[in-house]
């Protein structure tokens, strides 16, 4: 837990309707199995001790008393287990029966939380048996302990971990989560970071996806983890079949799920990231907190009711092996909507460019076309923008500027791209002008240092800017977000343009966008050239080719693999994680692909360059935000140009890091 992760599970046990003793034994089996897996929070379904579909048997004291005995036995079974458990039980109190969740740990009941909203429509008729839960906390006798203890009873209870302040757990039951004023809303406002839901949701066609969307959306709105456990196929099938749909979501992401309709009884298990949730709430200024007045269930005085806090402890330790998937390419769309999302990204880039052209009144653009990935994507965006704006493709002026590092492959691809796109191609060889510049400043052309490389980049930028004045055209920047993060650009060279269409696109995503174009937007010669560009090593081509005329200067050999840097960038900016956590996640995400020492080396490089190169970002060119983060000094990243990286790098100097 020291790195923010805590393992949790949602369980659907084997059960028999109205047989609490049988149900308790099977719940205990799953509870002990979860304990062996080092689960710290375990959630069972609604009325899991008795069964949800008992009907009028809920009027029978035999069932109510048997359920309480079975619950007490289950609580006793938890002695010595470092786990907070929620079980559903019919709970009788002061002449009324409640559909309740019992929270317990290490042999002691911590709270009893009744259901707020009792459905009484279609197949549900809970108001026939149960009484709606009250928000004002009462204290009821702990019949199990016999020690005169009092147990908090009410809907607005927070179970607060005393040694992990960021872990605060609250509970709602089934319909509560579907209601317009869900109790989880006020629980989260009061500080709950984990919401558990004990549910009994039947398996109607189409309901599975709706349920999934509901849980994801609620966890996203409340910036919380949401653990949902639902009754399974062992419930009565007189009129309904129950799905055993268990889910765990976190801030809008569905981490894991299982559907007992197909998988049988058991549990789904993963780790929730409390550090991420804490970061999201801290940076989201519209997220309410308990220090502000807030509305509860819509009443004018609802904000006067405060949550009762009940303490518990769990061992604070790291989860040894993560079971949750860590996406090694978090910027890349996945699943069935992948193509649509990639299409939308290019449309965002194109829309930004169209607006800038409309504002300036210009009808032409200029692109320095190298035959590499970034300038290729910039050309594709320009082509789409011109098509949408009903402008002529010939007014996209592609300028190829061969110099000392240009290879035949990239030169030929640049020329082919311009021609097949219908753009105007101009070739301006810059070798003579750069050599003259070397002579002017007294630089030996045989010394291949930063001056040798950057003089070429600045000469190209000067040409583009001067052409723009001469032709009345907008210079489109080609640099991407990953280069911007690492400062892998020449200050006042390719660093400058008039509108940077790729500045919001990480390098790994550039590759996917070009491939999407090659496979889904184009065909024939243009598609063929795009695929060859994708196969070309990433390089600024500022040093001479090797003896075979191939690219000698490969960017990723110098600054590290872009797939690692994009992963680091996402975790640092989108998730706000500290270096040790980023390293651990990278080890998990890239296991078998990169050695730990390699990951650590490039992570240190990332932090050094990210801090030292902020001065370039502080004066970066306008460009559209495309993914969840961006580096604009006017947008998501307001960072001083002279901030020190020492505190971050010191975390990565721990000798135990590689153990």
C-alpha cells in the first residue's frame, strides 16, 4: 500500500435460497481464498447471507434469526484476517426489517448500513418487506460480542482507515446506485474514496452494458473506486435469472469484471490506485469536499447531516505482484472504437488548422517535408483541412530541403508524398547556405557538434518563414508532444512555426495515426509511401549517413525509446505519480520487453530532460490539444523554466529500487 495500491475484490458465492448456514460456509470459503490473495476489501452481493429472492419468507422470524446467526459466524471466521468485508443481510431493528450491509473486520462488526432506496416497480417489490434506511446514525447493541459495544447504524457512515488516511470506504446497496440522488454522491463529497455496492441485478437483455456504463460513469463523476458485487445464478429462477455481474471501476476505467452467468461463482480481483484518486481530486477544482455546503438528497437542509466516521486499520504494505493491467501505450485508442477515435483526433487537428487559416485570411500553408513521421502527419492533416475547407490541395506547399544527413529513402518518400497528395513540391538544397554560415561564424564543417546540427535546422526554418512572407502562407509546425517533452528540437529552429498541428500528439500516437491513414483513409501509391515512412527509423537526419547511405543518427538510440517516454509522460502528467511509482508501473507494463536497468536509465533521462527543457515549452507555438494531457504553457502545464529536478531524481537513486 505504500505505493498507493490496495487489492480489492467483488465476490459472488455459491448459495441456496433461504439457507443462511449453507451460504455462510461458502462465503467463508471465498473470504479465506481472498485473504490468501492479500485482498484488503471484499464485497459480497445484496442479501448474500439469506438470498435476495426469498419473497414472503422475509416475514418469517426463522429466516431472520438464522441469517443473523450465520452472519455472526461469518464475522467470527474473519478473526485474524487483514480484510474489510461487506455482507448483505436482512437486519431486524425496533420492529422493522432492513435490507442492510454489514461491514466487519477481524472478528468485529464495524457498522450496519441499511439500503436507502427500495424499488417497488416491475419485478422488484422490496417495500413489501423492508423499511427505508435513515441517514441520521443511530447506535445499536453489538449482540455478537456481548461486551456492551455499540455499532453505528445508518446510511451515512464512513469507514476510515486510521493508518491510510486516503482510504475511506462508504456503502450503497443496489438501487441506491441507480437513483437520481445516489447516496454515493454525498459519500464522495464527504471524503469517501472507495464506494462499495452490494447488488442483486437480474440478467435482462441489454442490462449488462447499461450496468457497466452506470458504474464507470459514477466512478468517473465521483473520482472514486467503485466495487460492485451482484447476486448470481443460484438465486431463485421462478421469474428471473441473476447474472452475478461483478465489477471494479476506478475514475471511469473498468479495471475488471466477471459475469457469473457464464463464469460461475467466484470473485473478480484487482488493485485500486488510491494515489491516483487523491491526485485527481486534488487537481479537479470542481470536485466538492466536506468543507463546503453540499446538497444531499435534494432537500434544503440536506447539507446539515454529517457522516459518522468509524475507524479500522489494515496493514500498510506494497502489493507484491499487481494483477491489474498496466497499459504500456496509454495514449493509443483500444477496442472497437479505435478507428473512430483516431479519425476524431485527425479531425481535431484539421479543425484547429482551419480556424487559424480563417482567422488569418490565408489560403496557403507551407510544410517542411522531410519524409519522416511527423512531417508526414502534418501533411495528412493539411490535406484533410483543405478538403474540409474546400481549398485547393496545390496550395499546400511542401518544401524538401536536403542537407548533410538526408538519405535517398527519406528524400524520395518526401517527394512521393507531396506529389500523391496533390500538393505543390519545392526543393531547396541548403548545403551551400549552411556551409556559408559555417564560414561566417568560423565553424569547422568537420566538427559534427550541436552547432553543426542546429545550423541546418535553423536554416530550414528561416527558409520556411521567408517563403511564408513571399507567398502569403502559414508555416505549419511538424514537431510532436514527445519531442516537446524531451526538448528534442532546435530552439528557434524546428521549435518554431506559425501553427503546430502535431504539438498535442505523442510520438507513439503519431505512428498510429499515420498507419490509420495508410490502412483506412487512402490506397494505392500514397498508402504504399505511408507504410514505408512507418518503416523508416526516427531521425532528425542532421549527421551524414553511414557508408551504405542509410540513416546513421537514430533518435531513440540517443534519448531512449519513445514508447517508454510516452508512458512516463502519461503517468507523470495525467496521473500525477511520483518517480518510484512510475518506475514500478513501467516494470509491470514492459515486463519481458525491457530490462529494469534500461527502464530506470531512460526514466532518469526523462526527468532530466523534462525539467531542463521547459524553457523551450515556455515559448511554444499554438497548437490543438488532442489527448488528455498537453504541454502548452497556456494550457495544462504551467511550469517554471528554471525548476530543479533533484527531488524527483533522488527518488530514483534508491539502491533497493532494482530489487
